[in-house]
C-alpha cells in the first residue's frame, strides 16, 4: 500500500508594516488523516460534498491586533497647547524692544538674533520647566528632566518634532498599543534628558526629539527581535539605519542637543527589546491548526528574544540609576571624555560650538543704556525708557550671538 502523505496547509499572514516588508507566507504541517477516496463511484452530489470537506490550501489569519491611535495625537495636541501657553507667558511686546510678527500680540516671537527658531526667550523656557542642570542638582528640581520633553524652543522646532512624532508614533501605536508606546516615549525622553544633563551643563535644553529618537530606536530593536516574521529583512534594516544615521548627523549642527538624541535613541533601542517583542510565528500558527506538528508544540518566544529581553532590561535600569546618581552628585562627563563634545557639535569655519552663556556689562546715562558683551567686547547703545531685566537680557543675547 502506498504511504499516505500528510497534507500541507499554507497560512498567509498580512504584512505588518512598510519599510519594504511584503506579505509573509509560511508553510505549516499538521497531523491529520488524509481524506479517504471513495471505493466506488459516487453520485455528483456526494462528490460535491467531498470537495467541500477538502481543506483549503490557504488560510488567512490576522493574529496581530490593530489599535486605534489616540495617544500620539494627544501628545501632539499637548505639545502644541504648551507652546501657545509658553508664548503667552513670554509676552514679547512687554519684555523685548522689538518682536517678530507683532500682529500676534502677546504671542509674537523674540527677535531672530535671539531665537532663530521663532519662539520665546530662554528665561521664559526656564520658567516653564526647561532642563537646567543647576536647578536640578542644586535646587533638587528633578522634575525638569520630564517637563523639558513637552516644551519647544520655537515654531520650527515644534513643527519638525511633531511631524516626526506623527509619522513614526502613529504606526507604532497601531501595532503595539498606547501603553507600550507611551512608556517607550516617556522613558526614552527621560533617558535623553539624563544624558544631555550629564554633558551640556551650561545651557538650558528643551524638546521632544529625545523621545522621538527613542521611538526610532524602538523600531530598530523591534525589527531585530522579531526578525523571523519579516520578509525583505535586509531592505527594511538598511532603510531604517539610513534614516537614523541622517537624523543623528543633523545633531552635529550648533544649537542642537545631540546628546538628548543619543540618549533617547539608546534608551528606546534597549526598551524596544523589552516592550515590542512578538511571539514567534510557529507558536501563533499552531493556534489555528487542529494539532501540533511532529516536532511538538512551539514555545511562544525564541531563546534569543528572551536573552535580548533580559539583557536590555538590566542595561536600561542600571544605566538610568547610574546616570541619575552621577547627575545628582554633580558629575560632568566632559571632564572624563575630552572628545565627546564633538558628538553634539562639530565646529567649522561657518559656525562656532561655543555654548557658554552670554553676559554683558551695562552702563546707564539717562535713558541711554550701553551694553558691552563680556565675551567679545562688542558694545551697543540703546535708547530705553525704564527697561526691565528681561529686556536687558534679550538685548544682551542679540548683541553677543
């Protein structure tokens, strides 16, 4: 008697997302007896019945739940509202001699020389919760490591970060849900603030870019840990790496906090192994078959996924603890790494990477105020009627930059 062959069912799974990833088709064997052929001729009705009982060679399953994305759009709305509130508190017409877009009233922007991003003054950002290492260490205002994530230095800064957040974050939230992506976003932003505070201690820092880079890092680790469910793996990996490298390269420009980018990306990369791990395909497939394959039931996760999960969890927790302790002890990592500052800004003939805060000497004669920049010696005389300290600081910043 000829040996009966076990039927093979192909399970077709819809592709999860773009980046060059196509549909994935995996053959899965099941233990079932073949449908016996009738010994005698049957009627046409019986033949049709047997045909209907024959299993289809393709079975389509949708085992990855799609979530409705509401958290990422909420983050965008919150950041936008906070920017408007910050501009209202800034009140440029009252605190600055000249403003941009005066028709906006209290919402008008600081002079371009003071803030080229079309935004508020540094003193207003500090008042609203910007990352100021001196206040974190000396005044125990550790909450600034979180609040700075929701503030932005200007309109251009806000638009760039929110567009990136929408493009990257909505798709991730659809795939993994608001809890995991929300935790990934906030913890990555905290990690970016922490690394920034350990290196850049003379200026304030704001922006969601560290958290956005955390989402990019999470996308990369998710691709690695869920490697087996992807088609066109190398194309997806190459595309993602190119995007990450280009965005990090922008960080070498002046006035860009690339340490926040690097800290957020590193945190998100490790957290991606923790939060974004998928069950392996064989484990999912056996849920849709009547019995297990000859090799027995498949484990939910592969061994390398569990190893990466454990190592990443240990590294991210240990890194956060060590970073916080170092910051609160007043450690400046520039003292221990003489070349690391080039990771945030590379000086050229076109720009300088000097991040020292500006200061001026002021002399008053009647309503004439002469300001002299302490760093360059450049001076300028202004006609002012009873100026306040914010106006003097703004003029000094314009003069020295």
